[in-house]
């Protein structure tokens, strides 16, 4: 595997104009080739892929990739800090002795065949109607082929393998139709073998068992200092993490004029809003309850841009989609505006439709889907390279506490109310009773009531509440089959002696438009027995609580998801978002830390207990959250160290990431001890602001495929360049306390156990 070299250059190098970065880098590499262990052929074709000026570093961060015979080496992206026309630091990811490692430069299979091979390896149906829609500069773009949400780009690349060889491959990406994965794959251009897969979608695995949960409603008015007119949003404003942490508030004109000079509803760079809905230059927030990733409903604030929608936690979240989507829009814009101050700007690959002439690709604002029906108890963020729109999917979460009683049997020996849990797809349970006779599904399988094969009594389901047994196929398949036969709702019967739960959509549940619930095995089988005996059973379905929890209101989760976009666009530069696919990468850690930094409440300190996702999983505000340990400087509560990354009981990537976030959280508080805390997260001067700047600069300076040692050294390098190493001892002390001191041995960042 490639070895990463950190070089602090304190000697004279070839000088050139600041923007002649190819020349500066080429001269630097040629002058230091022997020291770097590179052959002449390794550096004959080094190409700058992106560059940005860092105000904090007073230097350019420049990213360059390695090519051999005009073919790029995958993930060879290296980072250079260039100041006054000279390389002052370099983190190299170049392959050495390429001429002795590569197999061929001539592909044996076509790019279309590579797409078909990739689809097969990923378990997808074969593409249909593949056609080239673009072919220039060695990059070919095919249409979607019916298997991808986006067109499929294909190019040749050399894929490094663990045996230290380089294989010619077709490099391509496929965005699954349900947006659950955005695969960036390399297919061997000779054999058709799948060589490597990286998923641009970071799914954050927040699924923990919920506990008791209650929201007390309170609303107040909060004035901001921005001058962007009379626009208003009723939201849970930072540093409020969720409805459990504080009341909903009216905020006035919160857009930051540096990051969003024309406000949050502009795209043309001319004064005045271009949209009155939750759409603008940085994000388009819309509901996606059917999970189809199409154009959904967005709240409209009218000409005055007043987004004042009420929150009602005594009803299903679907009934307050205006309010929750507004909060999602707000928090995405906050993430954009805050981190813009620290260098996540247009040149660095941030998410904007119009870059207002400030560099970068543009046309890549966030598509933020609220109440997304394609999943449950999770959230995700897909980050393609600069110039392509990322997608954030925010899901609903299972209700806390014991099941409610949404089912009432209105007649006969079974009359009464019954516990049940609403599905995580389809229509929500109605707030007024939906009443109809119940009808048992019959199909052609051995279990004639599981609705997994063609239904044979479809006429008996018209206008009825269908009763279906669990098992045999996905829940979405069952309920959709009943709906297609005319059922107005469905009851799925648990097939084991366990509590009912919220059913997931699966592959087709996003097409369901009727409500459905799961009931216990005992209750469901009693209903089935009565129906099979010829009895008429009339029932009503009605939302009775407890209600699902809307992840759109957990600002910590929204910030976490957006944070994946930041770390992926900054590591290796904005044109390579595949640099965080290695075993020891810390993407989940940076994302947790981004969330923590914007939700520090007055009175909290280094020993406070901070959990991630407490609202979504129904924990109190001092709950431990969904990580192995809550975040705190107190090592009697969070004892995790670098050594724990070798513990197989610590999950990958979430558990590993939490160890990195713990270290960054410690760093924040030690800097606060030194410089004080500043609640102004935009332009403050406190230790927390210094921590925010160092972490962003570290992301820019580190190598592709970083491990913990790489991340530590990048932060030290950022402090060296920006501050003359003023915080060097403090930084070393913080990392050493958690086992990441001078003697820490990373080994290969692609192996967490070495």
C-alpha cells in the first residue's frame, strides 16, 4: 500500500508565480525526488486538480494527482501548501515505481461492459438502453441505463492493490435509484473483476432502542443581527440541538452576508428572492414521504418570506411537515454559513448553485429530503465531486415507549382496542378514524395470507382493511400488493411472539400510499381465526400515539450529515470525494464533532455529558446517545484511546470515528481553557473558534486515505503554518492523553488492526 510522507520544508525551493502551481510542484518534486523515493517516471505527469486560497494559513492549498501514460492513478491525490510561490509543506499519496507495477494501458472490455459488470457485482438489474451522452478529454458519460439516479461517468484509472500492483480499471459511479448508495467502483479493464468500491453515501447508523421521550411545547421570539430584510423562520436555532434542548423560536434574517450575500432564497446573484419556498442557493429542502427522490412539497413563506409554521408534538410528524422542513432548510443554511467563515467556501468545494464568481464548480446545492420515506431510524448524505448536487435524506424515527392502540374492533367477540405500530412508509395513520371491514388476503403460496405472491381474492379487498401475515417478503411488497387490489389500509400480523415494530419500506414501500400497522401475533391470529370462521370484523384505524420522531428536528443529526459533505470535499480536494473509504478514516468523527461544536449550550463545560442523537432515539438531554461512550473530557466516563481502534467491539466506521471525535472534543476544551469560549461561532476569537479553524485547515492539508496519525499531524501542520506553532505543546498534550502521542504507530490506514 502507498506510504504517506509528511514533509516540512524549511529550505529554498524553486520560486514561481503563485498561480503557476504545476510548475512549483514539479520543481519541488524534482528537487526532492531522491528523498521522496520517487522515480523520474513517477512524477513526469503530475496534474493539479484543484486549488484554493486559505486566509487562515495565508497560503494556497493545492491538490495534484499522479498520472502515468495519461491515465490517473486512483486516489493518488496529494496535498501541497504553497506560500509566496514555494511549497512549504506536502502530504504525498503518490505511488512509487509505477513503471514496475502496472499491467497494461490497453483495456480489453468496453466501458459499457464495465457498467454491466458493476451492476451485476452490486446486485442490480442489467442496465438497459445505455447510450453515450458525453465523450471528451478521455471521460465518457453514459445515461442512467435505468439503474442510476444520475448519468454514469466512466474513465480509465490505475487501481492500487494490496499486493503493491497497479491494475488498469474502468472508474465509474452508480447512484442507486432509492439514493441509499452512490457507488464509486473500479472494474478491471481486462478481466471485468470488481477491484474496489467506495460508497459516497454516508449512512449514519443511528438505530438504537429508544427510551422515554417527552417534548414540552414553548415558543419565543429571537432576533438576530443580520441585515437580510424581514425574512423569518420558526425553528430550533443553534445552539439548540433539538426540541428537547430548547423551544422553537422565530429568527429574523439569519443569513450571513459574507457566506450568503443575497440571502438564502437567491440563485441569480441579484437583490431579491428568487424563491418563496424553502429553496435557494445553498439548499433545496422538500419532503420526500414517498421516497422517490423526485420534486416534493416545500413550504411557502409567501412574498414576505415568513416561514412561521406551528409545531404540534401531539400529532404525527407528517401533520407538521411545513415546520419540520423549514427547520431542515434553516440548519443546512446554518452549516453552510458558519463553516464558510473557516474556509469551506466556493473554491474549496462547498455546496452552492451560484458561486458568485468566487471559483469552484457551482450547481451543487444540497438536495435535502425531509421525512424521507425510503428509510427509518437513520439519515444519510451522499457527496459527489464538486459540481454535482449532494443529497441529504432525513428519516422518521420509531416512536418512544410502548405501542399505542391505533386499532379498534367495532363488533363481535373481538370488540375492543388493540396495540399496534405504524409502518415507516405509506400514508400516516389518520387523525380521524378510518373505518372498514377487515379482509384476509389470499395468495398462491403455501402461506396463503402473506401477500408475497399473486393475490387471488382481490375483489374481496376492495374498500377493506387487508389482513396479512408477516414473512416471505418485504413489508412494502405486502402492503403495496394489497393496495393494488383496492385495500384502503393494511394490518400485518407479527409471526413470532415478540412485540410489533415499525415496518421498513424495503425496495417498493415508497410507492405505498395507504396506512398500515403491525399487530402482535396473538391479536393478529385471533383476528385471522374470526375471519376464517366466516365472521364479519369491522375495524377502525386512528393515530393515537406515541408518535414517530422527526429527524429533521434533531439539529445534531442534520449537522452530522452535512459534516460528511465537508470532510469529503476537503480531504483530497473538492474533485475527489473518495478519500475517506479506508478502514481507519475518521469521517464519522468529524461529523459528530461538527454537530457538537454548534450545539454548545451556556453552562456546559469539558466535563458535561454530550450524546449524539439523543432526541431522535428518545433519550433525555443528558443521555449517552448512540456512540460507545458519550462525549466528555472526563476519562472516567469516556476512557477511549487510540488503542481502542484495534478493538473489534468498536464498530467501523462509527465507533472508530467516535474515538477521533473524542480527541477533537478534548482539543476544543483545552483551547477554550487557554483562550476562552466565544458564543459567536461565525467570527469569534475564542478557543472554540481556533479549534474550528484548525480542524478545517487540517482537513485541507491531510493526505488522501488518512488515519489518526495523519489527522493529528495535519492539525499540527495547520497550527505551524497559521500560528507559528503557538499551540504545538497543547495539541501534543491533548492527543497524547488519548494514546496518539509521538510514539503512536498508525501502520497502514487501510488496516485498523495493524
